[in-house]
C-alpha cells in the first residue's frame, strides 16, 4: 500500500515537472526556430540580390544544423530531467508519506492493543454466562454470584473505555483544552479529593506541602494528571502509608513531586512505564492492581502538552517519586 501510493505520488510529481519542462522546451525551440527561419529567409533574399548587402557570415546549412542541435539538446535535457526528477520525486514522495505511514502504523498498533485488552474481559463475561446457561437448576445464590462477577467485568470494561477516551483526548493537538492561569493548590486539592475514598479505604494519608504557584495550562488536564499519579501512588502503596506532594519554583519552572512509600518499580521496568498498555509484570503489582497500563501514558501526554517533563525515581520496596517540571506562569519568579 505504502509502495503503490509512493509510486503514484512519484508519477504525479513527474507529470508536473515534465509538463513544465516540455512547455518550457517547446517555447524555447519555437522562439529560436523562428529566429533561424528569419535568418534563412534573409540569406535566401541576399542570394537573389547579392549586390544589395554584404555576404552572410553563416550558411543556410549551418543554421539548419544549429536548429537540429538545439532540438537534440532540448531532448537530452528533457530526458535528463525525466531521470533526475524521477529519482528525486521517488525520494520526496517517500519523505512526504513517511509521517502518514508512521501515524497509520501507530493507529494500527493502538487498535490491536485496545482490541487485545477488550478481549480479556469480554471473553471472561461470555464464558461465565455460557457455563451458567449450560446448568439446569440455578439457585438464587448462583445467579447472584454470576451477576456480581459480570458486573466486575463490566466495570473493568468501563474503566478501559474511559482510559481509551482520555488517551484519545490527550492526543488531540488542540482538542477541547482551554489554557488559562491555574492555581497549583486547587489542582492538587481537587485531584486528592477525587481519590479521598480510595485513600481512606487503605488508611493512606495524602500530605501536601505546596505554596500556591500559578501555572499556565488546561485545568481539567492538570487535575487528571495528578489524579493519575495519586491513584497509582495509592494503588501501589501498603496500608497506612503516606503520600506526599511538594512543589518549588526554580527558574520559571515549577517542580512538583508525588512521593509514595509503596512497592516501587524495578529498574528494568522504568524505561517502559510511560508506554501505552505497559504494566510491570510482577506478582507484586498483580496483587494490588487491575489497571490497564494507560495511566502514565496519558500523564506523559498531558505533561508534553504543557511543554513539561515527567521523570521517575524508584527503589523497589521503598517507594516511588514522580517529578513533574512545568513552566510557571510568565512573570512568576
Ligand atoms: P496501571 O493502570 O497499570 O497502573 P500506569 O500506566 O498508570 O498503568 O502504570 C504503569 C505501570 O507503572 C504500572 O503497572 C506499575 O507497575 C508502575 N507504576 C506506576 N506508578 C507506580 C507507583 N507509584 N508505584 C509503583 N509502581 C508504579
């Protein structure tokens, strides 16, 4: 598909260049030829009246040979242009189509990954219902268990579809994002409030040591960013632990950290945790989470959208620190 489109585009480039070149050559040939013919007529005229003017410097044969040479030269130039522009057009067509091809490959990968993730809860739902239907006499208890399990799978599907929508939205270059001055404290407090119940369930306290810096960004996206980080911190932390958020302003950059005392991330997983659908495949994380590996890739896209940087430091068994560098509102020191 890529190759045939590249060839078609090359053919279009060639058509345009050759059309220009041929029109140009024909025009030059016509002009020069009409001058030659004029000169030929003058020489013929002088032949009939040799005393009227001095003898011509060139003969009619010379002129006709020049005419032929011009024709051959123009033909040669056009063949040269055809070959050169064919090669250059093929190269340029490749470069023009490369970003489109990369985007399509990325989209196909995304669809494959998403379908793969969707298949697991759907297969589980289907097989549970099929097994139930095969039995004849069902007790109310069995029906109850089935419905509970089905509801769990439906919830998983809902989480996945919400994540996919959030990821798609964070990938839109300027979609639905309103950039204004945003208070960092408001953002962190709103995110922490959203996760209050989850934190309480594990008796985790979220401490915040933040001066109110002003950021220039999309408030909803920033709340989502810190919700993802706090949600992970809660998910991967033991009961009764602490999560701390801090912020400082250095050279027009606000450095925000989210520190937890959780299970940490293995060194080998750190380069991949921001990849879409990546989950650290350890028995430790499996015990505590039912995530889809989309949170941090959404977080990274939000940080990128704000021209920021997100980094992570972690020690297995001790905890994890995510640091976000965001440009502060202009004018803030
Ligand atoms: P998930 O939904 O699986 O949490 P994320 O993209 O948010 O997906 O995170 C990717 C992986 O990074 C997780 O599966 C987990 O292994 C690791 N991770 C993220 N945050 C933390 C954290 N605070 N502590 C330990 N591991 C983490």
